[in-house]
């Protein structure tokens, strides 16, 4: 496959080649108009047709080339005009040249203005198309989130392993025996809605747990796991883990799950355990989370009051 740089270079070469052909064609048109003016006598007057090379240069070439054609057309028109209608002085000839330049220049400015408006409309149309695509993607991402089912446990573990490899989660999960244990524990937590966790104060407690997944085209695109803070069955929730599958990164899945977490539990005090500088910490910081404390394992606990 061709690289982006190769395609860009090829496109630039094609544009330069097209510009050369356009320039050659307009110069030929200038010569033809001048010859018609020069050799058909005073009864045929082709000055109005110099508008065409000026207009086409303004539409298709650079501003510098447009100025060149404005000057060239003005000189050609004035030179032929002075042969059949004697100006009588250099001052009148200069006046005729300036007058022609003002006329052709105004036409060039008008064409360039229309060209600029057309380009702005194209950019705005592309902006609207991009926004529509983004809104469709966001709507798809939001609708993909649901509560996890027991059959999702193995997929959640696979994503957790992927998250460990990418540095989002602890590398301890790479152990195969631990993965099987986790799959069993996750399946049980999904069914019972409770699990045993290490609390911030130390020790272990049985707390509420929720697993949420994002399913796109029948595949698990991501998951997040919520813990209760303690065994008092309080309303606080901690976003304990969030992972997006490698093939779905950059599509807004993580942002959609983060927004879901913040909005679905907006009437609760929310926490999250994050690695410093992680994507999850950055996303939650933009949504009003601030540092609460630092855990013993090096994770930062951030919170948001609603």
C-alpha cells in the first residue's frame, strides 16, 4: 500500500501539472485574442474577451498569476487600442492602461471572492458532515453500553489482560491462573452484585459491584467495573477499572463509558482509582474529578461531589 506521504506528494505533483496546463492554455488564449485584435482591423474589437483569461486565472491559479494576467490583458488591450485610436500622449496611454487594469482587476477580485465563498462553503459542509458522523458515533457508543451478563466474564478478563499489557491495569493479571480465578469471580459478581475487595483503609470487605460493557457489532468494545467503597451499602461508587479494546481505541468508546458513569450515577459521590497521567484520569479530570488521596499501591484516588 502507498504511504500517506507518497499519496500527498503524488497529489501535489498532479496539481502542479494541472496548473502548468491551465497556465499554458490561458497564455495561448491571450495570444489568440491579441492576434485577432491585431490582424482583424479596427472594425473588430476583442477587448471584452480578455475578461476570460483574467477570470479563469483568478479561479484556477494563484493570486500572483492572476495579477500577471490582469497586467498582461491590460497592456494587450491598450497597445491594440492605441494603434487604431491614437491616444496623442503618453499620459492618455497610461490612463488607458490604468483604466483597463482597474476593470480587469475588479473582475479578478469578484471571481476570487466567489471562489473564497465557495471554499468556505465546502469547508463548512465538511464540518457539518464531520459533526453528523461524530453524533452518529456518539449515539452508537451510548446505545452500546449495558449491564454485563455472566457470559461476558471471559471477555471482560480478556480485555483486562489487554489493559494490563497497555499499562492501564496492573500487570499481575497477566498470570493465567489468576485470569481463570478472575473469570470465576467476575461471573459470580455479575450474578450476585457483590464481591470481596481490598479497601483503602486496609483489609477486605464485601462490597457492591457492577460490571458494564460496550457491545458493538456483537463484539465487546470495552468494559468498566464499579465497586462500593465499603460494606455499608452506601451510595458511593468507585470506578475501579475501565478498558477499551485495541481495535476500538480512538472511536470515543472510553469517553462514552466515562460520560455514562458520570451521568448514570450523578446523584452519588463518585470515586476512581487511576494511574497518574492515565487516559482515565485525564478524562475524569475534565469532568470535575479532583485528587482525594494516594493509595499505597501508587494509584491516585480522585473524587467528584455531585
